[in-house]
């Protein structure tokens, strides 16, 4: 005669399985900031600045402090472009300081982008870009 599983054992097994699933899902989503999950990392057609990359560079004013300290380098940013081609957010991933990071963010926020396209529809996309600061 087989012993019957009690409801307590079944409940305990279900509870442990649920707890395990919850912990695993929290670990996997640990690096996702709320709201970021709706932005695609890739699309069939990625967003592009209207007027090309030069349109962003024309909006950049080399900060005085950076010129005086001869600061040069690249500011790496993460750009969030919505389905209308507007910039929702810009985050500096790696900067060089001396006002260059702020200037790069300001110029990108002023720029209109062609929206990203995926499967024939406009989509939200996040992508990285490097803005070079070089003294002539």
C-alpha cells in the first residue's frame, strides 16, 4: 500500500518551488532598471541623428575648463530614443570630466533622431555612442 502525500507536504513543495522561482527571477533581473526593459538593444533599423553624427558635434561647445586643462578623450554615453525619435534619457557610461560629460549629454538631448524600426514599427531603442573631445 502506497502512503498518501499529505497536503502539508504538497504545500511545502509548492512553497519551496515558488520561492526558488522568485529568487532566480530576481537574480536574473538584478541589473535591469525599471522602465529600461521596454527599450530594445537592437532593431532592424537603429536610430540615427537627423543630419548625421555631425549634427551632434555642431551642438557641442568645448568647455573652457577642459580647454585650459587640455582635457581630451571620449565620453561614452547610453542613449534612450523613443518611437518618435525623441531622446528620453542620456546616461554617461564613462566620462572624462571637466564639463565634457555634461556638454555631450546636452548636445545629444538637443538632437532629433530618426526612430528605430523593427518589424515595420517604430520602437524604443537604447544604444551607446562615443563622443570625442579633441583640441585642435
